[in-house]
C-alpha cells in the first residue's frame, strides 16, 4: 500500500484525529505516529493520559504496521498491552513494527514513547483480514 492510500485509510477514521494521532512514518513493516492526547483523555488531577487512549494508539499503529505489509485494512483479534510509566507529557511518539505476516494473520508490536525515548507503554497484537 502506498503512503497516500494509507493516509486516506488513516484519515477515514475520525477518532484518530480526535485522539490526537497523526500518521508520520510509513514504510513496509514499520509505521510511526505523532500522538498529542487532548484534555478529554487526561486525568484532571495528575494530567496522565487514560490507559484506553494509550491502548487505542498502540492498536492503531500496530494494525497499520500490518496494513503496510498486506496492503488492505485489518481487524484486531487480540491485543496485550503493558503500561510502564505514567503518560504525563504533552506529546508522544507511537511506533509499530510487523513481526510476522501469514496467509490470513499478522502480528505486530507497538510502543508509546516520550520524545526523549522513555517508553510509556508497549503492546503486541494479532490481526486478521479477509
């Protein structure tokens, strides 16, 4: 899938922009996004980003890493996430990397990091397509 096609697919989901995700890096098997979580995703007391917003960012980028290899939209069938530290920064980088792609299933890892490379959360997903 070409970068332009990936951008169209990414932008077709309005939730990505509401969540503060924007597709930046695109190459076969590797995808990255800028992630600027809005106030609605943050705890009012600590300013920490809600775990659900982090998991959505991880799922999106891992899924798009698989899409970059298979060339079509996918569906998540399993996702495991680990939270390593509070997500307190204003902006993050989310990176996805394809591990393996078979005939109908693909696996990818994703990481949310601060801009100075402190890992906040990681995930591994399994994806399927028609």
